[in-house]
C-alpha cells in the first residue's frame, strides 16, 4: 500500500472549526483509507452535517458530542458515509375512553335480544330465584339496619289468574293472590263477612307475565308507558321510571325483545351514568349503570363478558338519616328464572 498522506491521518488537524477540535479531544484519530484531498473535504463536510444540529437554535453540550461521535467516526473509518436514522417512535399507548351508560345498555340490549325466550304457558308459573338484602329503619329511629343476604323465591302466575307464592329465608311463606281479602259487616253486631277485592288491571308497577310479554318493543313507546304508569308516585319522575324498569328486569321474565327495549329505554332517561366496578348480592363483580336521586344511587350490575343483567343495588352517596355515605340500602342478585307447573315447585324438582 502506498504511503498515506499525513494530512489525512486526522480529519481535525487541518480544520480550524472548534467542533472538530473537540472531536479530536474525545477520541484518538482513526485511520482513514487513501482519499484524495477532494474526497477528504467531502467526508469532512458530511461528518460536520451529521453532528451539527439542523438548526442553530440550541447549543450543543459536551455530553451531546460525546454521545454522537462514536457512531459517526466508526462509519467514516470504514470508508462509508453513515446516515444515522432517528430513533423509532415509541408505540403510542391506546387512549382510554370513558364509556357512556348508553353503550353499556346497548350491549346489554344486544345480549338480551339473543337470549332464549321464556317458555311459560298461561296456566304455569314464572319462577324467579335471587339473593336479596334490604335495610330497614328502626321504629325508635336512627340509622338503617341492613339484613343479611338471603335467598328469595317467587312464583308468579303467568296469566295472573292464580295465586302466586313468595318464600324468603327467615320468614314464612306469603301468598301472592290476585284477589285481596276484605271483611264486610252487613249490620252492627253481625259476623264479619269475608269477600275479595279483585286486583286492578296489570301495570308496570303490578305486572303479570302476560302483561310484560305484551309491552312495546320500541324503546321510546315503552319509556312513555313507564312514565305514564309511574306518574302517581312522588319525588323524581326520572328516578321512578328508572326504578320501575329495574324491578321489571329483576322480578319478571320478559321476552328478549321487551328486555332489550327496557335497556334501551333506560338509556334515554337523563342522569344515567356508568359505575366502572360494582358487585351484586352474590359478590359477582361487573360494570354498572346508575342513577342518583337525593342521597341514594341505584345501580344495575352487568356481567363484563356477556353483558347479562346480574342484579341491582342502592347505595347512599352522602350521609343521611339512613346512615353514612357508602351504606348499601338494598341489593339483589338474580340467580335463575324458569317456568314451573305450580307454585312452590323448584325447577328440576318435584316440589314440596
């Protein structure tokens, strides 16, 4: 190999530029292949372009030069012009978007629409099994007393013509009769005569299975009907509608189209919001939609995976006469719905 021109042993010796002077202080001069003087000047310019910032807005520090020099000089030593690619941008983290109550309820509606339809015949009973807990106010006053979670079973006449049955742990059976017994006196001193007061027409607040099966499947029409039939109650009209729909979901067995419409109708009630995490009376965790009225918030809990309705609960959001904030006033967990031949019969058993 021919002798190398001593002027090519260091790119910085013939360069008055202060930046190249600093480069020579940091690293020993690397050997350079045989370049013509024109090529050396070309390499010098490319080296300067690689280590200089694109704009003179910021000053380079000694630390920045120390970091940049090794890769640049190694490329020059190999006789190639090194193009340093900018670091790959980090993959952006997915944005976390708050989900609205309407989205949760729409998914629940889709899940309900594809669920099996009830198969109760008019002469049969709709069986609903759940876990419940309620709070009661003592007669002497003070904070509410919450009862333990216990099993609740109810048998409802499908067409409303026969007496149903309510059975709860820790209490005797209660007949759910379509006729209310009353006693009349024909004259003073006469023996009371037992008669029956026929119940009124079924409604949203006093439903039968046949009534629920005939509810509108259009959410707007259904919500109008619910509002009309809950108008008599006091307080917040929107909360009355929300509570009535929740009772229909928990205590009746509606056809898929009606259940889907109930969810969609609830999504149209002002003030309904999402609770990211809630539990039903069985301890099943899920996402909830809720509405607050006064100090109480009523929540409907849904399974995260299937969007199935799990149950509902009412919680104090602020201190009141009933207790401190966070007190659970009531909670339910729907376990099973089925059709049976007679009141008192448990699905899969002959009954008692």
